């Protein structure tokens, strides 16, 4: 029998990605703590052994799960904490947890977004607002969709931390026959890249909704990886291969996949939906909506050439016609 690890892991969140990560962890962990805010969802879980809202085909062995609806209780005895909630809710959720508890934990963010109240990626937010040391912060990034993890399709994740020991531990905890892992020390580049690829996926969806074809999308994505490289190098100038799966791979799967909620959101905008209408109909969070505003505001300081990000910002926040913005963008791409 495969040996089960004794590390205590807490998962914060109840969405599709949190559910997929729980499935992965339980291949290797004897027990996990799981924070789910809504007690009704916990009650349903206990009755049906499945998440009532996301990846409901996945059955869980409840003897290996301890549910909590209070974050501080959930993480109290955990060695590792994995955050998997929408970035827009991070600040309010973590206010429930005292910083002097958070900063004693090793925390990995599986959130591909920016905390909008502070214009900070999650790692910087944990460090600056909750005083979690950088060595105790990590990132779990793609390319990987929760839906394919649920189907046990071969997938890959990159685990980034400036502590090689922490990265290796999380890597081993989520590795299995259908999920391969690699490690990295580029916590800034991987996290900013994960944020930006959501913006690009919105752009790709807008183009799809407007009737642009695969030829244009290929040009858009090839320009997008250059845009991402310019930005992450400006923010954190280290040597990295932008063509690695944590950067280019994550961009590709989000820009092209049928499971990409950011692409879906963009497609609806391209077809003429208003922002609020698209959000209500999706009933899911598209991280690119928040990310593009934050990146636009950050770029006032960095002054990186980001025509794709600018076009998405103009469509969503300046209410500019998508058709005109994409036509103008098409003239800037090579």
C-alpha cells in the first residue's frame, strides 16, 4: 500500500479548484482539514460525500476529512495551508484569522488573482498585510483545470517557493499517477504570470465572441506571452524561461480550453453581454475581471507596453466597444 504522509494540511475554499486539490491530497494524506464557509454545504457533503456545487462526480472518503466553517479553527493545527478561494474574497475571509496565527503557517496560494482591496498578488498580500515571512509562502500553478483532475486526466502543476523543502513537500503531497509536479523558486513570476494569463484568456474569449478565428487567436497568444514576459521581468527581474509550462503552458490552457471561465466570460462580452449580465449568468468568478484593473493600475508605475491588457481594461472598465478595441489591437500585433 502507498504510504500516507502525516503532514497536517488545511484547504481554504469550496470551489472547483479547492475540491480538485482535496481529491489530490487525499491520495497521499491520511487526513485533511477543509474550510467551507457555508454550513449547509458541509451538511450536504456529510450526507452525500460530494461537493453540492462543484465537481459533484467526485466522491470523498469523509473519514479522512475534518470540516470547519471557521478559518482559524481549520488552520490551528495545520502545518500547511492551501488557499483556494477567489482573490476578491481573500481579504474579508482572512480578516477572521489573526495574523499571529497566519504567520506561523506555511501557506501556498492556489489563487490565480490579485487581492483587489490592496492591488497585491496573494503572496505579497500575505507578507505585507499578515506578516507571513516570504520563506513560508508558496504558489501552486498550472497548467491545470479542476475538471480534468476530477476526470483523472494527465495534468501538470508547478509548486513554487523560496523554500525548496516546502515546495518538495507539497509536490509530494499532490503528486499521483495522473498529476505530475515540478518545483520552482520563482514565486513572483509564476504568480504574476497566473494573474496575467486570465486577462489574456478574457481577451481571447472576446475575440471568439466577436467572430475572430483560430488564426488570430494564435497571434494574440504569441504576443501575449511576450507581454507577460515583459511585465514579470519588470516586476521581478530574474532569469526564467517564459516557455516553461508554469508560464506558457498555463497561458495556453486558459486561452484555449472549454473549461476556462475567463475565456467564457470574454466570449460573452464579445457577444454583447454587459459585464454584470455575464457575471450573473456564469455564476462563477472570472479572475480576469478583477486582475485587469489591478494590473492596469500597477502598470501606471511600471510603464510596460501591454496592448492586450489595455484593450481588455478599456472594454470592461471604460465601456469601450469590444469590436473597436479589438480592431485597434489587431493593428498592433505582429
